[in-house]
């Protein structure tokens, strides 16, 4: 009976400490904040803004030319023949389609460049998180940027360690 109590006591302590050890094997990080603060992300943002400015200038220039042409044709429509006015209307319509196409292409190109630029940044951040978690013996890392998904922050916050691992 005495041995049974001893074994039971050892089992309780072992399971109890095992539970504590398992509780320490989780962590959390604000992934969105980490990626946003990475130097590569800041450079990508500047590059996308620069590209956006270039496209904006090009789109605005085309819009001004189209607007000037429409005003000119509107002013001259009473002095032109019906055939000339129809040709001009088609011309304006085609230029308007080119304008809309340029706007759409610019938007899609910027979205694609941002997605392509973010992919290696996200992969680098993910790899650093995995390495820090492995070094600290952490089995589960929760994304704190999800907000609603992380109700209790009892695990270790890996933000500073991952930031140091990435060198910024």
C-alpha cells in the first residue's frame, strides 16, 4: 500500500510537471506587424508607391488629353458634318477605352508586383519564426495579429526574438 501511494504521488507530480512543461511550449507573434516592420517590406512599399506615382502621372496625362479632345470636338460639332462627328465620337470612345484599360492594367500590375514582392518577405519571416520556435522548444506558435483568434496570451511572445533573428 505504501508503494502504491508513492507511485501515485510520483505519477501525479510527473503528470503535473509534464502539463506545465507542455503549457510552456506555445508562443505567439504579431505576424502582420513583423512583416510590416521588415526593411524589405518598407522598401517594397516605397517601390510600389513610386510605381503608383508613375502610373498616376501617365493616367492623368491621358485623361487630360482625352478631356481636351472631347471639349474641342464638342465645341466644333455644330460646324462639322454628321460623318465627321460620328468618326470623332468613335475616336473618343476608343481613346476612353484605352484610358480605362490603362487604369485597369496599372492597378493589376501594382497588385501583382506587391504580391510577388511580399512572397519572399513572408517566407523569410515564416522561416525565422520556425527557427526561433525550434531553438526555444516551442511547438505551437499562434498569430497574434488575428486578434480574435488569440484570446489568452499565456505563451511566449516571439516578436523580439524573431526581429533580432531577422536583424532589424
